[in-house]
C-alpha cells in the first residue's frame, strides 16, 4: 500500500514538473526561434520540421473530406491531432508540450492544402 501511494505521488510530481517546463504561451517559442533564426540551426529545423510534418495531413484530409467547408474541418482535425500529440508528450515525458508546435502543425496542414490546390490548378 505504501509503495502504491509513493508511485502515484511521484508520477504526479513528475507531471507537475513537466507542466512547469511546458510552453502554453502562444508564439513564445516561435518568436524566440525567429529572433535567433540566423544564430541557431535548431531554430530553423524546429519551425520547418513542425510545418513539414503536417503538410501530408493537409493533402490527405482535402481528399478524404466531403464537400462543404473543408477548410474549417482541416483546421479543426489538425488542431485536435496536434494537441493530442503534445498531450501524449506531456504525459509520457517524451518531448515537451509546446503550444507553438500545435500552431506550426496547423500551419503545415494549411500549407498542404495550398500546395495541393496549386497542383490541381496546374494539372488542369
């Protein structure tokens, strides 16, 4: 019994520490990376990778969704999926929760939609 209560308390303390190290302020990390764009390769990699990771999702959702307001649906699905990934990172401790990653991922989906639409126009 004592062991179980210690484990639960330790897990909660760890989650609390992860929360303290999370970024919940929109554009905080993005602004830091943009300011340090030329100084740090990590800044460029982080922004580009977070956008690039969700470009295929924009393509896929555009093809899968029915007629109607696809744009809002793609934003919502991208937002939920990215937020889910960030929450999993927070809970498991694999990576850090950063709301800016969610913003960049949604931008990536929108880039996917734009690129897909450009290809469709060129094709016709």
